[in-house]
């Protein structure tokens, strides 16, 4: 193990390169759907930072415009800057994009760069990222997440039952695009997975307040659903609070995947509006942003659940004291397995970072990624 001071020394960021890959969805049934969105592809924006022959990588899922944003707004801030303190660079990047637009695309670009800087530092120190972070767990329990509203009954039940067969004791399906279809879908899922596994649902903000209260009671009473994510828009803090107070006691209300800033999380934690907070490390300011959210959740006595991006979330959320679980999301699992070597597979219902590999333990599979490139150029 190299001495930390020597390994980091006065090293500075030599270069930054940014890429985006748009990967079509794998469904045979046309566009995938949830309560409020249709999509036929998933775009990963990938950032690499280089120092002294070592490379760190980070990513976010969004539009390729986040790649352009990282390239024009953020790369100039970190090029030539010391690699020793990602939070110091996080602060400088945040200041730089005040007028360019910090929440949304700006926060996603910043998250990808921040993750790359942490990965770089860990690799320079020859440490797995989980050991560089203030970790309090060595693995992260997962729940299987997919069950899109356009799936055929067969695909829906097979996908969720497969996760249960792999030892994952919690599964989530999308609901509420066509609420009248949900009883049939939930009955089929419950029959396929049996009584044991925990059922989670996600409306992606599709319902009005009274509709959401009606479905919250039915989901819980008829199919023993224990988690109702974004029953109403996560911007409707009062609606979330109402559902939390008046819905079934054993049905948790969850939101937070669209929180970009610490204040967004504070708004959800006030009241509180949710029973369990969610955070996406690739949207909330990367690992530096997530560490702030973890402190906020602990101070408000709320558990924090990881939204998606399993390859980075598995390391990052080991540092969340009030960790609940991680969303093992079908689309992201597929994209990460396609674009990276070194991804993790769940064992015993959890992802355990590989401590035998430095950083996130990921290597880009350039040859496989190239057909999907929509931004940047293959490194020579
Ligand atoms: Mg969701």
C-alpha cells in the first residue's frame, strides 16, 4: 500500500474527458412506461479525470447535455487543481455554475465529476472507494426494481420472481399509469412471488392527493404493499405529508430521487413529508453531496434509500449510517454491465463492494460502448 502523502503528493488533475452513451431499452413491447414517462433509451454521461497516469471515473444518467455542461463548465475548474480534496473542488464547481444552472442538469454533471474525483483519489491511494469513505457498512441490501407499466403480465411476473429466486427479498413495480389495471397486476405479482417478499410500488407522481390516498389503502390492505414511492409529485410536499399522516401505518411514503440540493432534501425531511428519504448519488452532488444528505437524514431520524446507479451507489451508501437499501434498477443494471467491467452482482440480497480493486473497481469496455456513443471521442 503506498504511503498516502507520497501517492497524492502535489498531484493535480492533468486532463478531463467526457463521454455519453445512449443505450436502447431491451423491451419487446415498444417504449417502456412508468406512471408519468415513456422512454426507449437510457443515456449515461461518463466523466474521466486523469492525474499522473491514473484515471478516475464517474457518471450520471440524463441527457447528453449534461456531458456538454461538464465539459464547458466543470472541466476548466478542476483541470490543474490538486486531487487531494474532492470536497474543495466540489465547492469551487458549485460556485462556478451559480448562474449556469446548479440544480437539474448542472447537479447531475457536477455529481459525475465529483464521483470521478473520489474514484481517482481512491485509485491513487490504492484503496477501494468504500475504504476511503467514512464507511459504517460493508454491503448494501438491494431491492429489485422494474415492473414497468407496459410490461406484459408474463414479463412483469417473471422479472420480479427472478429477483426473488436470486435471494432478493424485496421487489418494486411501477404503478398508477392506468390505475384500473393495477389490481390485476398486483394480484399477478403477489401470486408469482408468494407472501414472503416485500412489495414496493412507485407511481412516479402520477396521482392526485385523494386518488393516492385511495390507492395507498388498497395497495396495503389487499396486496400487503409496504412502500409507496412518489404517490403524488415529490414537489407536492403537503400532499406527501397528508399521505404519510392519513395512509396505512405500515405503508411507507418515500421520495427524494429528484432532490438535487441539500435544501431539496431538507424540504422533504421537514414535517417530515416522507417515512424514508431517497437520494441519487449521481444527481445530488455526487459523493460529497451524499455525505451531507446522510448527515441530514440522521439528524432527522430518517432512513435513506439509494436511488439506482448501483455500481457507484454500492460504495457510496456504505457511508450512510441510516442506510435502508438500494434500488437495483433493471435499466441501470443492464447499462452498467454493458459499459463496465467490474460491476457487482447481488449475493444474499446485497451488493458488497469488491475490496480487492481500487476505487469503484470499474473499467470501461470501450469496444462495446462505442456503438452507443452520442458525445465525445474514444480515447486513443
Ligand atoms: Mg422512483
